[in-house]
């Protein structure tokens, strides 16, 4: 693969993959280093420790397996779209398969496979497949953004995403009670996690250099077999050019799940394979 950006084969060719990958980023004007919610005060260390424990407890109970269908309703630069699909994930096996379907014709638009550290993006209509790796994937090769893939993956595997190697910047609590905020940072990002009473309800991530910004809202949770997953996620870019609602249905957690792998797919003749890295 040459050193030019992967513009000819951008995942942006599929609105659906765009919805998944771009959901974490779009440039926005951000004042200051990290947004401070209104009417708050600095909280005490014990409260900060409690917020960290709540996140750790949630993530420790993240599903060992996920089976769900979903609907995506979104807007990309004033262009509205809908899509449907399904996701199957087995944490122990390190396998994930997500299939995105055309909303009208129900035909597969994009299929994503993960097996341990290997990633495949398959576009049936274009007879094209992209091979990548979770340890080296650079989303900037696909889209005009810089974000850690693991943040994206941890979200869709049922965790509250945390920036890598974070340190605590500040803890805040609402003066009227009920809401609290934990602000983290690392070399590249600021992250604010909002709590409504004891439950996380929003995440804000800001890239320090470019001020790229995204908001993630946990609208509803589904609970089963000791774990939680999202019934609805809303993801909004800083300038609101990108807005996505992910509605998950028929959710099953911690039950035996059969994850389709790439070697189970019958590939067409003339398939173009692009290997990244």
C-alpha cells in the first residue's frame, strides 16, 4: 500500500460505516481546555473516587456476549438517512460481526468482522474488502479524524469508554444535587463523564490539538443476566453536522451467541482486497 491516504477506498463511500466511524469526531469550536457544565462546584476526593468506582463497576459487568438488532437514524451534513442491521459479539472468543443493511431493500451494505486483533470491512455491492488490525488501525486513513479505535470499540462492546492512560483533572458536582462530572485527560484528549445521580448519562471527548469534539448520550439501558447494554445511544458532533441515534432491539446479553466469521462468507469473483498497514 502506498503512503497516500486511503481516499479512493474511504469507508465514507458507505453512509453506514460512516455513521459508525465518524460518530466520535467532527471539528467544533471549543473554548477552554474542557467544557465546564453550568452551576457546579468542585467536589471532594471521596466523590471522585465514588465516580471512578461506578465506572469500573459498570465496565466490569460489561457483557460477555451480545446479540442485538439495531436501527440507525441520522443526519450527515443535512442529509438524513436510516439503516438497520445486527451485531453479534463474543468477548471470550474475541469475535464480533456487525452487518448493516439498506433500510428499503434490506440488502447488506457493509459487513464488519473482528477476530482477536484482525479486522475486515466487506462491501458486497462494491466487491471490495479492507483488511486492518485493531492495534494499528488509523481511522484517519478512512475519514478526516484522529481518534483511538479502542474508544469506539469499547463503546459498542457495552462499556463506558475511557481515554487511554488517563489522569484525573477535576471532579465537579451540581449545586442543586443530582448531577456530577468527572474530568479526565491524557496527552491527546480531555474527557468529561456526566452522572445523573449514580448512573453515567453522557460522555464528552475533546481532542486537545484540533479541538475535535463529540458528545455521547446514554438514553436508556437494558439489563439482563447481570450486565447492561444501551437501548438507545445518541451521538452528536460538536458543530451538529453529524447526529446519530442508535436504537437497539431484541437485545440478548450473556447467552450463547454464534458470531459469523469472515471465512463463512462466500466471496464473489473479482473481489478486490486492500490490506492496510
